[in-house]
C-alpha cells in the first residue's frame, strides 16, 4: 500500500492549520495591542474626570439657568430698573400684562420660582427684590 498520497494530504492540512494558527496569533497580538490602548485611554479619562470634578469644586457658582419662558428675562429687567422691592402687581404692570387676578397670580408664581432659584428674595410677604 502506498501511503504517500495520505501523507501529502496530511501535509496540506498541517500547512493550512499552521497558517490559520499564525493568522490567529497575529489577530491576538493586534487585539492585545488595541486592548492596552483602550485601557490606557480609559485610565486617562478617569484621571481627567477626577481632575475636572476637583476643579469644579473650586469654581465660583454661576447664576442658575432661568426657566424657559419669555417673561423671566423681562421680570429680571424690571428688577434691574428699580431700587426697591416690587410686588407681583408691579411686575405685572412692568411686563405690560392686564391686571387680572390670573395674570397677577401667574407672575407671583414666577417670582416665587425665582426666589427658589436664589435669584430674588422675598423680604416681606409679597415684596420681592434682587438678591444682593
């Protein structure tokens, strides 16, 4: 019996398996390199986050964002043009709203919201002023 064809077939399979193993080793090396790069990048991001949060604690607090409504900037402008406290009715007039109870109450609610945000103060009940 001639085993030469069998050995040749085994050689071909052995070469193919060796080539596949070499290719897989190359892919593993590439993946390990990419993994190291990703881990390094992750470490840098962690350090950056810590640095930014540490610095953020030292920054002065800016004014809070105003709620989204066109009256809020106009309300603050009314307070910029006065020296004393204003009542909801006064602000309503400054905004050009009719002096109806629903408009006055809506304005009062906006003023209370500005108090909660720390932008205005309510010195006496119903008297609102810019926070100093």
